[in-house]
C-alpha cells in the first residue's frame, strides 16, 4: 500500500509540474545576422523578426559576430527581447567569431544563449568615443541591469559584474563551464537540436520549447537599414564629415552660398546612423525636396548640382520606405504598412509637381528672353561679374538684380564691375575698372 501511495503521489506531482509549464512549438525560425556595429538598424531588423515570430509561433535566432555598438541601440534591443512573447536565441557564430561589448549584452539578454567553438565574449566596459567610462554610477547601473536579466534566465549573473567592471573575456568552453551560456554548438542545426525540449522563462512563465524541423527564414535588412549600417562605418562617417566642411568652405569662398546646401546634406548624412531607422525615409525625402526648392530659387546658377543631389536623395528616401516584400517565400508583415505607402505616394505627387514646376521654369528661361530685356535697353548699364568671363569663356553677370549670361572681348575677373556694350544672347560686356585678366 505504501508503494502504491508513493506512486500515486509521484504521478500527481508530475502531472502538476507538466500543467505548470506551457509548451511552445516552434514552426519557423527567423534568423537575424548582426555582423557589424550595433545601431538603430539592428533594433529595426530585430523588431521585424520578433514581430514575425510572434505572429507565426516562431522563434528568433540572432547570429552575433560584432565588436559592439551604440549603448542606446543595445539597451533598446535588450528591452525588446525581454518583452518578446516568442523565444529569442542568441548564438555567437560562425566559428572563430566574437561578440564583444554590446554583442555580449545582446547574447546574455536572450532567452537561450549559445556559442560556437573557438568564439569569445566579454569586454563589456562602456566607452565614450575612444575613452573607457570609469564612473561607478554608469558601471554599476549597467552591471546590475545585465545581472538582473541573466538571473531571470537562471544564468550565472556574477559574470555581469566581472565583464562590465573588469572586462573579463570568456571562450565558449569557459562560458559553458561557468553557466554563462546554455549551449556550445558547431552550427545552427546542432543548436536547434540542443534547444529542442529546453525549459525557459517566457512571458514570466516556465515554458518548454519544442523545435522539430522548423523552416529557417532569414530576415534580410531593408535598404534603409543597409544604408544606415554603411554610414555607420567610421571611415565613411569621417569622409562625409570632412567633405561637408570642405564643401561649405569652398561654396562660401567662391561666392556660391547656395551650394553650401550640399555640404549641409553631407553633414546630415554623416549623423544619419544615429537616427531611428523609421525616420530615414522622411529625412531623405525632406532633404531632397529642400535642395530642389533651393535649386529653383537659384535660377540654375548651381549648374545642376543641387537638382541632381536632391533627386538622388528623394530616390534613396523612396527606396528606404519599402521593406523586402518576401523572404524565402515567407511574407513579412509590417504594422501600419499601407499608411506609409500612402504617405509615400502623396509625397511623390508633391515632388512630381515641384520637379515639373522647376522644369517649366528652366524651359521658359531658355525659350524666351526675360521681360526686362524686352522693355529696357541694357546698353550702358553696369553690373558685377559672377564668373571669370572671356571671349571663349561665357559666364554670368548680375545687372538690374538679374543673372545674365555674358561674354567679353577681353578677360574679366569674377567680382569686377562691368558695363553692357551689346544686348543680345548672350550679352557682351566690358570691364569698367582695370581688373581684367
């Protein structure tokens, strides 16, 4: 009787334990590759993967091979993972890869953490520019936050303090031995086999994850995400900042202040990686339209530079708006997608009207002479040369507040006072002062 009672008690406790744990069947695994600096584009890509996984009973596999990245983006990604109702698996991959700094934060904030052989994690001390931050207020906050997350998943939270305050690095064997990660796997297939049957904490409940021959779906970056990642490259960012400064200086020194708008655009592009990815298309659109309007008021004096740059920015903005429509025959569902498309169509219509107006003004200038030329005799009037002008080198002069295309029988330097000697197309001028070339 005693044996039967113990058997019944065992069966009762087993049934209660089974009822206490929910079961999550993984049908699709959405793969996100983080193989560069972590930034807003990483958060955007991870958000799309988690959204797709939550809607299709899937899991997210984050492949990490990164030196780290922006603190704000890393913390946002960690919060997103913690709020996910779908399992998120972090995997330092491929073999001989690494996940340092922000990459370690991301790995240890996932529901299941794994590493490939010969990979390394660690060096979690934050830096500002190239200087490590040693303020205890910042270090304690980050270490405590990471330790809390690790403890919630049942992993060794002591490592959080050692990594943040002492930059302790661990290889895969050490991380597994000290219970910092859950698995060491040679590849994705082995990792998914190891994950099958694992018990994790999901939405605050103990959950058993069942993974049996799922479909792998790669979440490819959108054009906007790829553009941000490219602009985040330190070399690209430095070149754009330097070019922006040089363009502004040259534009002002050469008497072409409107061309300085190109320098402003280059500067804005250099800081674009730090903006939320969802605003990339709108910023590119706005800059493009602003340049097109500036070119319209310049009277064509920028020789098509502003027009061309504006058109390129508008096209880039339009491309940044649209995510991939399908990934390996799996549709990607984007919340509020059609309102974005409607906004793009409306902006495109406005842009088409602006471009048509600019084209009409340009054609009108070339097909008919200005009204002032029809009403006034320009001969004898004086103005200022805007360009260097010669017999075979036409340029622009300002007479009566308008730009006129002109030639001269003798060389005239930019900035010289000139007098109109013949009215025509182009007009003929001569220097008033002794500043000829």
